[in-house]
C-alpha cells in the first residue's frame, strides 16, 4: 500500500486543504496519513478548534488516518516543526512520500537546501544576524541578496517554501520517505484571499470566525464558500454545544497566568531563548498587564512577534529545549476511516514506537511519560478556554473518531 504523509494544522480545515489532499490522492497513493498539530499550533497560538474536531474534518474530507503531531514539535520553529513531523512519519515504519505545498520549482528547492546547509553560508548568516540584530531568516535572505543568489532569496518570501525547504532538509538520510511537492498557484497561496475561487488562507478564515460571536458563526456567505460542507457541519455542531471556537479572551488570561510564574531560569530552558532574552521577557511580563503588551515591549528585528509567541506558549506548557530535541515516544490516533484502520493494523507490525488510542494507554510507560504529560496539559488548558469550559480532562481517555467509508458518501 503506497502511503502519503501530510504534516498539517488545519486551523481550520478549508478548501485549500481539501485541494492538497485531492492532488496527493491523484499521485497514486492508496492511503493518506495526516500528522496534525494538537491544541496548540506553530504560530505560537491556541488552535481555533480542538484536535479531534479538526481530525474529523480531515477524514471527512479525504484523509484516511490522522495522528497527532506531538505538541513539543507543534509549537516549535519551522526547522523543529518539520523535523518533528518527519520523525513522527518515519516512526510509523511505512515507506511513502511526504506531501507538501510549495510555489517553487522542486529542483530549485533541492538546490536551495544544499546551498543553505553549507557551513560557510550558515556561519556568515549567523554572524550577520548578530551584527544587524535581525532574525536568522531575515539575515539569510540579506546574505543571499549580497551573494547575487536572488532566486534563492525569493524562496524565503513564501512561508510554504520555507517549510518545504525544512521538510526536504529533515528528510535527508531518511530512506523511507521522499518528497511529493504539490504546486501552489497564486490563488491558493499561504495568505492569499480569492473568495470568488473559493480559496483563502486559514488566518483570513480565523478573522471571520473571531468577528462572529453567535452560534451561527459559520453561516456567513463568505465563510461558507471557503470551508467544505463536511467540515462546516462538524464545526457548526460543535459551536452549538459551546465547544467551538476557542474563547480568545479566556486564552489570553490563561496564558498570562501560566507564564507570570516563570522566571529567567525557566525561560532559559526554552528553545530559541538566548543572549539575555530570558531577562527581557521576565521584566516585561512583570511590568505589563497582558501577554501582548509584554511581547510588544520585547519585540525587535531579531526577536519577531511570532518567535516570542512560540517561546511563551512553550513556557506555558513547560516544553523545554531538551523536549524539542528528542524523538517522539508514541503516536496518538485521532481519527480514521476503513482504509485508516487497515493502515493501523499494518503499523502494529512496523511502528517503531507505541501507537495509542488514548493517553491512559501510555501514561504509565516510563519511555512515554514525558510526552504524555505534555499532551495531558495541552488538553487540559485547551478545555478551560472553550466557550463552555470542560471540567476534568476528558481528552485523556477519549478514543479516536471512527468514520466508516460509507458515511463519507
């Protein structure tokens, strides 16, 4: 069975995501496995909907099996996000392709990876970053311009290309996986908005959701044209019960309360914290009344708002540099259909780590305890931020969403 892996957030699931799954299927694969970020996402934020809802949307709209991307990778920078996704895919023990979207020519992406990994290029970019007070990606782009490699510098202007570069880099030396690049047209770009064509990025759709406060949150004509009917039905059902979308005000209060207890030593353990940033964060948090206010006080060319948000979310969840450097200790199943069930049966023989249906299966295993602890906490904190907060932590025992293939017709 030829298998394709997709690393995704689906925050929320939209027509562009369905297009990617459909194009991946047309490549000839027989099964599609999605590695889905859990309740927190790579931009350093809480997901708009819980992991099981988004996993169900994925299976209803073409995927066969959804596994959770461990939260320690889901909120990391692009390099470790990609590395964690590839490690998780590889841990399934199945040969196949990693499918991702990019607007650049595949050959150019491979060329860029080889060039950007050259020690002298990395050293010069790192030095330029320190001298100019820029983030590493910004310094790297400037360096490429100075070196007259504009074709490579242009790649860094597209978030999907950046992530694609990281996927290819992470797959080097991985014999089980090869890249499958799905070309992105301009109308299906990362932050594009083309309502007439039925495509818009997730950030635009989230802005529409945030602007609507009623249970009829998905009834607007614009938003209905951007989300597949199956996904809209799932999210509308959740909205009617108070489990969608996440309450942004509650989230900001929860996040602020969690990180107020952190000191410089705590922040020093977080990935991407260096050169005294831990002290700046501690001082800004104690003199500010909101997380956003504190981060705006620290924000600079070197420390972008996205990077700072990743850091404070990691701090709130207790995710350290050691965590992000580690390998996945288990694979958690979120949703599957009949084809996905067959893949799971095969993975019982091939997977390199336990494949589990709920955290109670692995929480007592020493090798899985740390990742299970992080998974538990992200579920607990997310549930507290819903319009109707959930007591306890039902996601600890919750089993995957099972969808019979006949139900998709």
